[in-house]
C-alpha cells in the first residue's frame, strides 16, 4: 500500500460569541485571521498560525447547523459551558513560557504544565466558548 498525500487543512471549533473568539485566537494565541465571514447574523472566523498557511481553525456559530433540534442545541450549549463539547490540541517548543503568557492574559486555566503518564507534557486552557485548548510540549 502506498502512502496518500493528505494534510490537515482545517478543523472546526464552535463559538457562541464571535468577538470573544476572535480576541482569544488572534490576540491571546497570536493566530492570524484568514477569513471573517458573516451571513444571516452569524460569523465564521478562520484563524491559524502565521507560519502554517495551509492549516486553519474555523470558528463557527453553533446556530448554523439547521439539522440540530432545540433539545440538541440545549445539550450542546450545556456541554460547551462545561468544556466537554470540543477540544483542539496545539503544540509548542516552550510549554512553560506559553503557559505563563496565556495565564497572564487571563485565559481560563484548566491544567498547569504536567508530565502525563502516557508520555507527554502538556497544559490546558478553555477558550471563551468553553472549548478545551490543550498544548503539548514538543521534543
């Protein structure tokens, strides 16, 4: 079997406040804004690391999914508030420095830098929508 040429192009994280999401990902994490599209009173914001132009995170409004029932919307909102609906794992060469900068910015700390029993060292924060942002130590 030959390897396929596949890359990660984009990943989706929900938001419930586009301005707060934009401020967190642009100003706190330092990602560049690649797109900011409004439609029907909702906004989709695409961000990503400046040095990785082919990889993006799309911050999308949960109300944009017409196939979700009102009960499901309530469940999603509850899970987002608890931080159990969505997550993304990022990585850095300087976990301690990154943690210190994010903590100083006022980002909600979930876990301080910790050596995990499964072999990685990481920390965790929550974005304004409640999404878990885990950051792994590279190398």
